[in-house]
């Protein structure tokens, strides 16, 4: 309880829930806080921080009254002290976010959020009447069970939907209209019971990124140069049929050649021989790759001697050059893991590395309808040779068409 005294009168105000029902042996009367003893008070740090915040708020209100010369009353203090945050309904907030994403050209993200809203409305018909204060642990747990048992969604799909919804709750809090008290996904705001989305994910043994997360990686706004560099290099490997990082480093303008398809249409390809096996590789130069190469030319680290900004010292040769590329790859993997954390990828993808690119490519091709026998050996293997054999089995017309539609 918070005690406020004015002249010869005093009044008590409740500052918390049942967690703040403290016994006398738990209380430090000298400092007006609970004793910093985990045996007596397991949550003493949280409780004391909360008490300090409430005390500071009360002091700030009383000081403001004095500065303004108000002859304040307990009722006036109570109105200020218990002032409720602005209440906003959840559905309009989501709808506004969808409009914003569409304006930004992030159509996939907008569609995903729209789908999340539809499922929320199916689960709770009166969802349009709910405020952020209504979205607590019980609501999320019920929603997840509905997705699993009624809609028969897989855990991965449920995780994607809940992450999208969690993003909305985070944005609402950042904008000052969400509810920290009800927030169900973390203990950061004092919740005693939280819903762990990570328990749904089963990607720990997989070395590919599901399509939904690949799209998120493509559409994400990444302002830091080193992280954007890592994203661009990873996406180049993905869109270039899972090309190895070292092979990427040595690509030059001379590797870009024009071939003619059966219909007579000219198509540019990146053509090179694998350093490891000397096998010939032809990669259709699709629109995503063209955009990355334009970015790479503007951010060259080698005076455009190479297509990509990987090698930063043109004078290096032999073992020193190999070591340099290996160090650049380590840096790439470090940045990719930072990106995975920033984009809130599931636990199984937090150790993202360049190796995931070719498996993601092969898996996406599989889901795009490529015959299983052509790519099954490429999934889960450490050698890129099976991927090469699989790619070589296609004619250049078929390969060009498939690469053009990877994430569509």
C-alpha cells in the first residue's frame, strides 16, 4: 500500500496485486522496501523496482501540485495516480498496420497479418470489441489451442501466426497504446505466466529456412550496413541456386553471359566452375539477383574487380586470400545470427549461417513442385555435389523459369 499524508490526514492506495501481500518478516521498514533476500522474497528485485516506480510517480504528482500552487485533495491525487492509459481496440490497430505495410510495398507481410486477423476473428467472433488490455495469457493460450485443435494447424504455422500477433502487441506498447500489464509473451513487464512461442518450433535439426521466414528476410528494413551486407550475400546465395560463399567471392563481370532460350529469348546467366569440384554451373540472372548486383556495385570493396563486396584486399593471393575469405565468411555468419535475433526467428534458426542458403533453395524448389527424386539427395547433406547434379538435370529453360519464381 502507498500511504499519502496531508497535514493531519492520511490515506492508503493499493499499488499492486496479491504478489505485494508482504508479511512483516519480509519487509525492511528502514528503507520502505522488501528485504533483498531471495529465500524470503524470490522476486524482491521486481517488487522493489515496482515500489520505487510507484513511489516516484506519487512524488512527481505531489511536486507538480506544489509547483502549480494547487490546494490538492486526496481525490485529486487519486485521479492523477490511477490515471488509466489510453485504451485502443486491437482490430483497428491491426487494420491500420496492414494499410501501412501495403503502402510500403510489403504485400506478403500485409497478407500474413490479414490472415492472422481473420483467424483471430474466427476464434473470437467479438474480437472487434477487444482492447489491448484483453489480450492476456489466457487469450493467447486459448487462441493457440483453437489453431491446433479446431483448425488443425501445424506448430510451425501456429508459431508464425502468434509471432505476427506478438509484433502487433509490441508495436502498440511502443506507441503508448498497448498494455504492458496484460502482455502475455514475456516477463519483461512483470507477468508471472507467459506463453512461449519457441516451444512450438521444431526447426532445431533443420538447415533450411521456411518460406515465410525467407520472405521476412527479403522484406525486412535493415539499416546497418554490415547487417545489410550479410543479408544481401545470403540472399545472393539463395537466389543463385545455393552457390557456395567462396565461389561467390571470385565471381567477376566476365562470368555473366547471355544465352538464348528455345523461344529465342535472350537470358543472362552467371556461369562459372565450382572451385571444389570444377563442375560447370549456370545460374539464371533473375530480377532478385540483378537488384543485389546493383547494390553490390554501389558498395564495392574491391573497385568492382569482383561482382560482390566480399574480397576487400585485391593484393592478397594464395593462402592469405583463402584465409581472408574464410574470415569474411565467419563475419557473415556472425551477422546472420544477429539478423535472425532481430527478426525474431524461431530458436532453431537463431544459429543461421551461409550454409542454410542452398538447403533453403532446394527446399523451396521442392515446395514449388520440383520432382522429389531430383532434389531429395540435396536436403540435409553437407556436400553441394548432389545439388549440382540436381541442377544439371534441368534444361536451361526450365531452370530459368523455376529460379524466377522462387518466392512467389
